[in-house]
C-alpha cells in the first residue's frame, strides 16, 4: 500500500505521491580534484524496506543543480566520491519526472580523505511531516500491515496472504487513481494537473506491490500467485521484459500443480497476452488469450473483454475490432466492447466532399448506436453521439446488422479476486 498523494513518484517503490520538490536535472559534471571525500548509504522507502534502483545525487545549490550522481543498487545502497564541501543529498527514482525529486537531505558534509555515511531514510519524521494527516494515517496502516506479516527471513502462508491483501488494496487504488487525483486536486494547492497526479498515484501503488511481491517471491518461489501479482505490477509500470519472464514463471509453476488451479493458469496466460498486446505482438497475444479461455472457461468473457481493451490501448485498430467481435460472442451485452469495435472501425472513416458529412465504414454506426443503447450515459457517449451526428446517422436505433462481435480492463491480467480465490484453495 502507499499513501494517496499525487501519483508518479516512484516507478519501483511504494511511495507517497505528492512530495516532489522542484529540481533541474543537470548531467553529472565530475570536477577534477586532487583530493576527494567519499560518501555511502542506503535508501529506505516509507514502508521501511530498502529502495532499489534510482539515483542519489549531490547538489551545492539546494537541489536545483545535481552535480554528482550515484546509482542505487538492487539492495538500496549507493556510494561515490566528491570534492570537500557541504551538499544537499537528493534521491530520484528511475522514472521520477524531470525537474522533480523524491527526497532530499540538506547540510551533508564531505571531507577530503574521509568517508561520510548518509542514508536517505524516508521513515524519518522530517519526511513524514511533509505528508497530510490523512496520508500519515495511511502510511501508518501500511507499516502496521507489514509488521503484522512475518519478517523477511521467515515468511509463512499467513504473512504472504497479508501481503496479497495489501496488494489487492493497492491494485484497486491504482484503478481508482483518477478519482483520487480529482479529489486531491480540489483540496490541494498543488499546481499539478489531474493527469500527472493520476499517474503518480498509479505508479506509487504499483511500486508498493512490486516491493512486497519481490520479497515474497524470494521467500516462497514456488507460489505462482505471488509471481502473477509481481508481474501485474511490473506490467502497470511498463517493465514488460521482467513482467513477461515472471508471468512465464507463474505459468510454469501453475501447470505443475496437483491439482491444477484453472484460474491461476488462466491469469498467467492472460497476463502474457496483455504483455504481447501492449508490445504489438498480435499473434502471440491472440494465442495467449486463447489459451487463457481454454484453461479457465469460467472467466473467458473477462479475458476476451480485456484482450480487446488492451489492443485498443495499444492503438492496434484492426486487432481491437477482431478482438471485440470475438469478445461480444462470449458476452453480447458489454457496452464498452461496441465502443472499442466502433472506434477501431472509425479509423477508416472519410469525409464526403459533396455533403461534408462523415462517411463511416460498414458496421461502425451500428456499433456506436449499440454502445449508446446499452450505456447512454457512458464515458464515451458524447463522442459516439457526435460522430453519429457528423455522419447524419440516427442515434436512437441500431439495425439488426450489429455484429456481436478508454476502457478499464477487469482486474487487468488477473483480478485480485482471482488471486485470493486461488490462495484459499
């Protein structure tokens, strides 16, 4: 779990959004010096665990210019050298937006020939005090949940389940990030826009899941559900290579179980399908989603719906139309699928030079009408109505030619309900 601030703070840690301080990135300008001092330390995230990756930098002007930068290792450690002087130590995550930082510590002295130890510990009161009271309560809840789980060196079924429940809450929070951003924007004096806040919240939640599941996967490497949750978080963070590897690992483990849990196999296959769809590997995506529906037919409609939406997100218009048609055969009452189909077909629309009206491809107007029929107040209703009006089409009646075949995928690659259902079996 992480604290609900504006969102895009950390790509690889569960952090509290909204604590970004302005900074102007500068390329490290390593100055030659006869004598240097050294500095080392560890970056600790607000949950109290080492924060992997990112950069620790030294600044002589309070964080405006980052003069010396040192990479943060997988274990959260950093080290480097710089000339003698007083610096501000700055931490930036791998995908912290340019001009922003995550945390900073002022007044750090480096002395020639000596080693300075300086951790960037985001559990310290100075960091916590920057949060709102509500955010501090959420962080406290996260700490209590982590404390209730077993230690890193001894993870049992109960502690893994506790982490999965935290992941469940974080996945839901990531899905509702825009609503949280709108609420934060209304009550905050921040200059950040809703889109930026949304992105920060999503990444903070997904990064928290990644941290928890990385720990649990190391402790219990034979549990496919943990690998699925980790891969889902990595997918949301667009770390597709690691996500693909971990979905494959989960699938291999799930297929060896006795008895096999269909929903776990289906979730792993669908997760791979999402990776392939988002990286424009259409044939592999179709094969993976087909495998998911065969392994777990009870959830076939959800897998197929998500397949169409992932192609839509990727801007693969032809693939999204085909996938929407297939998904509608499984569930012809899914309004969003008619929109996905219509939006894909509309990419081939043209303007009649004589009438000036929009000419829609066959089936496009019917799909837009069906969407409006099923969800007249939906998120895309105004767009659908506008396109039909520009084409001079009747908006009230869909013809019998409708083929049964952005949107939010149901539970992404695997719903959190599936995770907990599988865990309890």
